[in-house]
């Protein structure tokens, strides 16, 4: 007969020192270096003189770390050009969409109908 086994307690987790980078760059990942996640270039990419690219988790494409900021500045630039040429065009199109959705839901509430009540019943 064998001796009864004692359940071993789970190993204690070491406390994490410092913060983790949410998205390390390709260069640091390949060289297995700690990436500090600075924008537009991490410290390791600055030292080595390489481009600091990160992998987009949704598409797998390699983009600069400050890609979103560059897109936002480009949109702002294009909006300013549009405003100069066509000042009558509303630049905040999302506010107009949100306003129309809110106003239609307010009208339904005033009338006492909902979207479900408006649908015709099946055959």
C-alpha cells in the first residue's frame, strides 16, 4: 500500500515589478528585449536606429507605433482643406448621425411607440 499523497499548495506568484508594455515592437520581440513602449520609437529602436513597428493584432500588419496619431492629424489636415473649399459642409458628421438617432427615438417616446411596435406582424 502506498502512502497518501498530500495536495501541494499552488506556487505563490511573484509580485510583478514595473509595468508591462501593452504592445512591444517587432524589433524588441525578435531580439527578446524589454520594450519600453515609448512613442514614436522605443528606446531600443532609437539606440539601434531601426524603425519601431508594432503588429496590429486585428490584421497582423506592421505599423508605426504612432500610426493612429498620424491618421488623426491627416484627417484634421484634410478637414481643414475641406472647410476652406466648402465651408457649408458639416465636419462633425458623427454628431449629426447621433442627433438624428436621438431625435427619432424621442419622437417614438412622445407617440408612445417603440421600434418593436412599429414592425408589422408576420404573415
